[in-house]
C-alpha cells in the first residue's frame, strides 16, 4: 500500500503538479517565491541547537498553538521554533506576530524524496502535529530518525475514521509511529483507540486557549470609527453565506438606521466576488483595506486582510460563524465566545459538535436557518461573564498542555 501511495505521488509530481502550482500562483493561493519550500527547498537557515517543530494545516491550527509558541519563545534551552503549514493565508497570519526565534516554512509534499530532504535539513528534536494532520511518509521518516512524534489537539471525525478503517493495515502502520496523542474531544479519543494508537491522553480542546495578545494601535482607531454604529459580525464565511448575512442585514435595516454588518470571509481572495454579489442587493459596501474614514451610508464592512479577526470579534456583540449554512462542518466559534459575544450558526457544525454542546449549555450559541431568523435574534450587548467562563476553561487546558509538552521536550533534550 505504501509503495502504491508513493507511486501515485510520483506520477502526480511529474504530470499535473507543475500545472497545479502555476494555477494556484495565478489565483494568489500560493507564494510566488516561497512555493519551492513545498519541494523542500528551504528559504531560511537552520540555527545550531535545539529545534521544536510544530505543523498545522492552516490558519485555525496555527492560531491554536500561538500561546504555546509564546511559552517556548521564552525557553532558553530552545534555539529555534519551526512552524510549517500548507496555506498562504496561514503564513500571512503568522507574520502578524513579533516572534524572535520562530520561523515559518511551507510543509513539503509527502513524497520520500522531499520528506527525506526536509528532515535531513531541519533535524527537529521533537515534532508536534496539530489536529488531523496525518502524513504516512513523514511519520515513517520521523520514526526512523527516532524523533518523538506528538499528535496535539488531535481531531478525527466519524467520516475520517471510516476512511482509515478501510485501509486498516496501512493506517495501523502509520499510527503506531506516533509517540503520544492528545485528542481534543471524547469522540476523537474513541476513534484513536479503535485505530490502534498506542498512547492516548485527554487534555481538552486547545482552541479554548487561543491567543489574545496581538492587538495594536489599529484597534483603538477602529473602536472610534465604529462607535456610532450598531455592529454585528459574520465571521469565516464561505460562498453564499455572505449573501445569507447581507439578507439578514436588509431585514435589520428596517429597524436600525445606524446598522453596520462586518463580514470576514474565510478566504479573502474572494473579496471582489463578494463585493459584486452584495452590490447586486443594492447595499453599500466598503473594504477594510481601503481605510475609508467615513462610514456614512455604509451597510457592509468587508474585512479583506489577514490576522485581524480577533479585533472584530472583540468589537461585535453578535457573531455569526460561517461554514455552517453550507455543508462545511462549521468554523471555530471559541475566539468570539471568549470575548463575550453571542454566537449564531447554521445547521452544519459537525467539526465542533462538542464545543457547541458546551456553548449551548452556557446559552452562548444559537442555531439559525434563515436570514430573517438571524436578524430577529441578533443582540448588541456583550455578556462579559460568559466570555470569562470560556477563557477560564482555556487557561486550564493550556496549563495542562504546557506541563505535558515541557516534560516531553525536556526529557527528549536530555538524551541529545
């Protein structure tokens, strides 16, 4: 099975992979200069000394480990922190943080040649993979080089579990390479056991403890800019969900003249497309990047930049989370919940079932099915006590996670 996997990858690399890279660069989904990192052509030097490696697929995974990176930035025994991810948006978000010894590279193609080259160059002392990142070739190489492999905040859905079960022998061979797994919920813990992971320990969902220390001077400027507006936020929206929220705005506009809807699309490269769709509804829209001073007669404020979502979550009292009207499984509601916002979502939240159970218990979240229903439920006052509850849960999970990782890292470093 592994041979077949490598054979398919080899064929793809020499046939359609160049076309895919070209297309993604053309569509601004790939860095024109740094895409070569995916071919294990590193653009940054590896420093001498101890190196921790974190890998997460995209923005959500990277944001969940920012508190950990802050912690290890202060650890003098660690000379370098390597963070890898697969998306352009995640690399741009990481640039927003002023880290001294943390560097970013794009994750390599999971082919033997590129994986060998990557590990030979970076020589990580410990590797920490976030959520559902399971890569056969990389795991095999890490194990062969006797590098501890941690699956942190692991997430396996029923659909993913069933997929891996179909190739049981192959999956077992991959999963037994993992040193320890920390599932983010009890469902994942159950599936990890069934998939023959050898060591599992439940700590809780690290996303409860995401970073909130990255505000800058823009924040005060925006608060002043929005002070005379009734604001609500539509966050991490996907195609068709912007129209859903714009229609909710039209309903609310009948009641409030000073209404402003802030839309933060999951993929900012869609900004022009979103503007056209909203203009067709006869709504006035302005982009965040335009830096327009006056918001008179503006209906929709479109955030077309990276790494500023938390600022708007703090400003808005009601936040609609996207990926939930369409069949995407929902986006992470915890950042907005930490700021005391009321959370609204569509019916499709499979990715965060456990999280929403807790938010429902605290009466923080509410499901909506139509724009009219959403408009009727939106509120314009925060519940700060609810936000404190979520932050306290996050602090406990973060402290437990740091304690676990500190033990693993220090014990591993003693061997080297």
